[in-house]
């Protein structure tokens, strides 16, 4: 895939950007450009809208079973092409190939899950004794916009697109300009699966041009966005006066709380994953680890040992645990936060520096980093770093750790390790988070609502929540008198 030139996917066909402009596409493992991605403009968004609008009348009334067949076929083709997609994702994003393979499984599951939802989604009825009967129609919105991030490219791209299509909408989707390849490949898969032209349109490019044009377009009636909180605020400010439906899945600064009565071996093993999986570039990673004081030294020692033993290197090597950071700007941002932590008084227990694997010295690698001796309210404990960096903080009481856990502007997810059933339920009700995992992490049932509180987002994705978001409810009241 060297000298790769990507295209937009509009009206069922691949096409060059209207303005003929392209952006360089980088391989994080080497730091070198290996292709080009369209630097599209509002003209491409308009072309995509025209195609989607034209396709909507037919797709919106396509029987649910036919929508199921097409979306389920997309899932089957993702499964069939898993290795090809995984290697493209790894090269594009920097994550290990073995991890990308797992994410392709989830990408297929997203389409399969919402394919079945198309046939299960039903209207409600409410009888008013002998006076009237009400029924609620759930109708597709029309043309909707989906904007996905760079950390889990096809995984989150499909997580948005699948329910929108299942509900009968036509979609204009924008992947991240840092990780556009698997979205580009999805266009061919949709063609092969028999998805009608114009039902899904993929426009490549930058957020300020393509993303902003999507949000500003008067014909795009709903926007589903996953990304940074600052971008989410800007997007909401644009969309709100236009009365668009918004679903925003934004940042996180997630607490991971380990009590002395926890199964410590399991807690430590899972904490290593929840800290450093995907180079820490997952919105659900537990970046603030709070440990009850009586077991603090024991847990700290095990975490530090695990971090120091973790192999960092080129993502196509099967024996590595962590690959490269997605882009040079993000690599520099993460390193700057490590320097800030040192200024704030941190002790570096592991990592804290860039890594230069043999043969890949120009790539963007950072060692798994563990910091301690930071105040709970310092910048590094309050701001999202989104990299392989965690802080360790001891606590003495449930009330203290609850206060520290809830102290940030974010409220996405929390992980709680304890064998005390009463404490687990009590704390789960008091944690200001959209998701609380007890004695596990990233255990996901696709039927459950997904999203955050406070500055971590607006609305929920997943299950019926997603199907409801991508439809408009219409109540019909029939008098019986």
C-alpha cells in the first residue's frame, strides 16, 4: 500500500475530491508518508448530500428484512477480509496487528447487531381505555452525518453507520484524516454487499472543512460525533441554533479504583490492559489509578514491573504489546504532558520517555509511563492525555476516593475493584459516570447504553438508544368514540 491514493466514496462510486487537493498519509511506525488522502471541501459534502437525498426515499421504505440482509452481508465481508483490514488499520493507526484483528471482529459485530435490530425495532401503542388508542411511529430522519475518530477507526466508524442505516437513513460519514484507509476500503465492501448507491457516502478530509460543512449543512438533520471535548463544544455551538439532533461522545479522564479486598492479581492484570491497550488511546482507558493505602506498595510494584516488561515496537511484530502513537502532533502532546507532570512534582516509576525501536527510529513510540506523587487536582490528573500515561494515587477511605474520582470535568467511565457487594453498588450510584465497571473493564454488551456525563458527552449510543437517536418519533392518536 505504498504510494496509496485514497478517494471519496459518493453515490456508490469512488471519486477524486472536487478541488483536486490531497493530504499526506503517514505510517506512525516509521514516521514516513506512504500515501495521500483527499483534502475534501464543502463541494464534496454537497455532492454526497445530493446522492444521499436521492437514495433516501427508496432506502427509507426498504423492508426491514432486506436492510438486514444487506447489513449482515457487510458484516460477513468484513469477517472474510479481516486480515487485510487489520493490516491496513495497523499500518494506518500504529496499533499492533493482533489488536487490529480483534477490532475487525467488533466492526463486523456492529453491522451484524444492528442488522438484526432493523427487524426487531418496533413502534409502541398506548390505549386510553375506550377513548382512543395512540401508536408511535419511529421514522428515519433522512440524511444524517457521522464523524468518527482516529483511535478505533473502523470499530467506531461502523458503530455509528450501522444503526443509522438500519433505521432507514442515508449517511454522510467522515473518518479521521489520520486513519482513513479502512473507511475507504469499506466503500468496496458496501458495493459488494449490494448496498444501494448513495445510501452510504464517505467524504475524506479535515474537520474544519469537511466536518464543519456537514454540521452547517441545512439538509443534514442529525450529527453523531466521537472525538475531543473542545471539538464537541464547537460542533454543538454550530448545530444547536439549527435544531439538529446531536449525539456527542467526547473525552474521558477515567478513574480506576482498587480496594484492598479486591482480587488483586486480576485487578493488576486488567489494570495493565486498561492503562496501555491501544497505546492508551482509548477514551475508556483508566488513566487515574487510585489504590487503597494498605495495598498501595504491593499493587504499585506489580504495575511497574509489568510496564517495564511491556514490549514496544513496530505494530506488525506479533510479540509486541504496544505500537506507535497515531501522529506526530499527538506524540509531541503526550510527551509534553509527561514533562508537565515532572514540573508538577511527579516521580516517574516507569517509562517517561520516547522509544526508538531498531529500524523504526523515526516512528512515534512512547514507553508505558507510570507516575506518582501528583495531587489529585493537578493538570495531569484533570486533563485528558490520551496516551500510555497513568498516575497512581493512594487513598484511605471510600469517601476520599469518591471525591477524587468525581473531581474532573469528565464523566465517561469508572472501574471499581472490590469484593464488597454493598460498597460496589453504593459507589456505582454515586460515581458521576455514564459507565461503571465492577471487577472488569471493557466488558461490553452492545444492547446497553454507551456514553458519558458532564463534559464527556451528550446522548447515548448502543442498542435501542442508537436506533431511537436515528429516528423521529411521531405519535398518532385515533379516537374510538
